[in-house]
C-alpha cells in the first residue's frame, strides 16, 4: 500500500508557486492578489480564511479580507462583490460560504465575475470545465486531480466510482475523471443516497473517490483489492488519546481499508492540504490571465 501524501505534494506546489512569484518580483511586477469576503463569525469559516491569508504570505501573494457582520444586507454584499470585480489590483477572490440565511447564496455566486472566480463556483466556470475549456476548477476536485497526477497514478481505462454528487466535490470530480485528460479517461459511476446496491458498485472500482460526509462509512468489504482510494471526508471526533482531545477522521475506515488499497489518501494529510494550494494555483492563473485572456 502506498500513501498519497497530500502534505508533501502541497508543500512542493507551494514552493513552485513561490518560485514563480519571485520571478515576478525580480521583474518588478506586482505579485498575485487573493481577496476573501467573510460574513459573520463562524469559527470554521474564520479559520479557513485565516489559513488562506497565511498560505498567501508563504508564497509571496498579497491577500486581503473584507469582513462584515452577519446582518449585512444582500445589497451591500453585492456592491462589495462588484467593487472587487472591478478592482484591477485584485486577481481573484472568494466569498466564504455559508452565508447568513437572509442572503441568497446563488445570487452572490452569480454576481462574481467568472474571470475572478478562483473558487470555480460560477456556472460559467463549471460549464467551461464540463466541455473541457480552460476554467477555474473548484479547489477540492482540482486538488484530487493534482494528487493523482503527481503520484503517477494511472487512470485511463480504469473504473472510477465517485461516492457523492455535491456541486463542490462529487459532481465536478466525476466530470474531470471522465474528460479526455490525464488524469482522466476513466469510466465513471456516480453514487448518491438513492443508489441501490452501493457495495456491489464500490467493490468494482479501480479508483474510489469518497465524498459523502459520513464518518468511516466505507469499510473494507466495500473496496476492491488493489483499489486507489481517495478520502475527501473530514470529521472531528473526540478522543482521550490526543492532547487536544480530538482527532480527524475521514469518510473511509482507514485502518481496515488501507491494507487492501494500492494507494490511499490519509486523513489528515491527504486531500485536505491540497484545497488551499488549489486556490493559490487558480490565483496565479488569474494573475497570468491563463484562463480568460
Ligand atoms: P455533501 O454536500 O453533504 O454531499 C454528500 C453526498 O453524499 C451527497 O451527494 C449525498 O447524496 C451522498 N450521500 C450521503 N449519504 C449517502 C449514503 N448513505 N450513500 C450514498 N451516498 C450518500 O458533502 P460534500 O460537501 O461533498 O463533502 C463531503 C465530505 O467531504 C464532508 O465530510 C466534508 O467535510 C468533506 N470535504 C472536505 C474537503 C477538503 O478540503 N478535504 C473539501 C470539501 C468537503 P444525495 O445527493 O442523494 O443527498
């Protein structure tokens, strides 16, 4: 069994990005600039936005956060989005989700200029990705593709089963794995909560990508011997075995599945570290006008 080492791969990509930023600075060009819009005081969202700021600093990007109280009106938020859309010093920005209930999330996503949509949530980017045009691809699926590529895992002609069909993970990764790219060229099956005979389907998979949000749902009897297993799930569970009093587990029962797998992502240290790095990759593309010239 081989570990798909997300921590190591993410660190390598960060070094590559930092090198490209250095070249820009040496030429006296401005570095890429990533902005984040944060509404309210959700601790998980605050942590995530802070991590983005830290990652930007590490690679030499500029970063800024536009923070608002949770009672901000939809109109005011949309005005800020327009401001960021038009600010030539900002290459890309993200709107941290979830937003408070009185704000229409889809309306906000649609108001972000596709050219600055480094989260890849705008339907224009989703559509471009679906037909194989250059696009900002959302962070987690982009990170999974990068993990497969950099680990040298063969995907062409393989049977790939994706567990989950969310707009941010399951759906886009199923599209990417079926594209005529490398990684890609897989024969993809998408499973969800209405799928019948789930175990029968997952146990045929050469590549199993799990994003269902249920702790340790995938057990050894659901996995084919020698499969590649990508675990997207992250769950914090209490334990008396760590100083912090908790540990992270995935959607896959790692201890029993890992011995059967040819490759597997651990949790933590697999898909997780790739998410912020993907956002940095997209911001660099935005700075270089690689997607929309
Ligand atoms: P989500 O929006 O809740 O989607 C879960 C999907 O799993 C849905 O399509 C659902 O089917 C399906 N599902 C639920 N129960 C099922 C069952 N018993 N059998 C088969 N399918 C079932 O979740 P998500 O946003 O994709 O996230 C999935 C997990 O990944 C979560 O643990 C999340 O925390 C984690 N995550 C991690 C990262 C990272 O950076 N590592 C990023 C994003 C998400 P229906 O469509 O029929 O409801």
